[in-house]
C-alpha cells in the first residue's frame, strides 16, 4: 500500500519532469522544418552576398539593350523592343529598390509582371503609363546610383554614369511605343522624378534640419533656376519669341545645321552641373545630396529625349553629348568657386584636403538606407 500511494497518478502534480517528455515527441518534425527554413534562409543570404545577383542584373540589362537595338535596326520580330523595354524596366526597378533599401525582388518582379501585362493587353494608355514610369525610374536611378567624388575627374565619371543610365532608359521608354503629347510627357516625368528623388534625399539627409544655411541656399537657388527655365520655356511656347529670343533661335538653328544638334538647356544649365558639383560635395558634406537631387533636371530630359519623332536619332545622341560636355565645364567652374570660397589656400593644402575628403557612404552596389 505504501508503494501504491507513493507512485504518482496521472493527475498527480508530482508528475512534472516525466510529463514533459510526452508532448515533446510531436515537436520533432517542427524542429526539423525550422532547421530547413534556417538553412534555406542562410543559402539565400549567401546568394545575396555573392556576385551572382549583380551578374544577373548586368545580363538582364545587356540582354534588354540588345533587344532594343535589334528593334531599332529592324532585325527580328516586332515584339523584340517591347520585351527589351520590360527587361530594362524590371532591372532598373530592382536596382533602385536595392539602392534605396527596399525589396528588390518584390518590386523588380512586380515591374516585370506589369510590363508583361502591358505587352499582352496592348492598350495605348497602358503603354504610355508604363513608359512614363520607366522614364521616372531611370531618371531617379541615374542620380541615386552615383557615389561621392573627391576630385573633378571622379565627378565627371559620375556624370557620365548618370547620363548612360538615363540613355538606356530612353531606349526602354521608346521601345514601349507610347502615344503621347511630347510636352506633357516631359513635364510629367520631370515632376515625378523630382518628387521621387527629393523624397529619397529627404530620408538620406535626415530631414530639412540637415540642410543648414548653405544647403538651404543651394536648394533655393536650384529651385529658382529650375522654375525660371521652365517658366520661360512655357512663355516662349505660348506667346512666341521676342527680338532677343529670335537671335537665340538663330543660334540654335546654326548649331543644328553645323554641329548636328543643340544641347538641352535645362540639362546643360542645371542638371549636369548639379550632378558633378553634388557628387564632389558629397565626399565632404552630406548637403551634397541636395545638390545631386537637381541632377534629375538632366536625367529626366535625357530619358525622354527620344520621344519626339521629329528629331533624328543622331541629333538626339549629339544633343546628349553636348549637354554633358557643357555641363561638365559649368560644374568644374562651380567646384573651383566652391573650393576657393570654402577650401584651404595653397596647392599642398588643397591636395591634403582631397586626400582627406572621404565622407563615409555605401558603395554603388550597396543600399543607401
């Protein structure tokens, strides 16, 4: 009887350690499943850290570019340019999401799915909307993909990089064959690109309080130049040129007849200099991002440069080259003026300042946020 009383019953509170062994048996499969998920997550992390995603991105961009070029020279079926545009748009969306700390797989896949739907449905409005989004993504990526530049030649390299990305975007935009009003399309894409890039720079600069007096002055001057350029162009379009403008138009005609093209004014005066000067400033001060934001005044017009059917392809290319070349000269002058006003005196001091300029910022293939 004593032994029977000492043995714990099924509801006896003394069954503490032994009772824990019973419910553990069905948890074993869950543990094995959790291990599989952990191994799968580790494999995904290793793949993301490897160079294969970057290689796949380059393959997608180059493949899409090859399809677009094949469509331009009328080689192959008529659907090749559309497929190339979707490939470039998906790759650029992927890159922009990765650069800004988003979800590249989600947004890149969504962009490709939308592009495929647009090609299948073949509606003019859908093609126009997809072309506008592609133009905006290319313009913003061209600016956000730049890196700080300690010297002018590095800043010139970043300007060339931005114009190259925007030019590829221009091919993708025209490959979608949108039905547009050229002026409205240019205004819409420029406005959306400005909103997008300033929203991202606002997050990078930790709000407006990171501007400082210097940055605020730069933003106000850049906004004034942008508004004056666009406003004057609109007045000119509505009310016609005056005597002074007639002479300017004569110069435009001479340039187009003798040089093959005329540079785009807003890209030359504001966009390209802002890219060059902003990248140079970013190596020293974070306010340089606010200057770079005005670079979409160059990348957005470049991304929509091929939408005017009255302008030949060669003239479009020469116009982009001239805009970049003159913009680099203006940017060089701004950098020299900035260094003269705020930099050290003497050649040795300037060399030392260049070597010391290295504000930490993620590399081109890494997320900024």
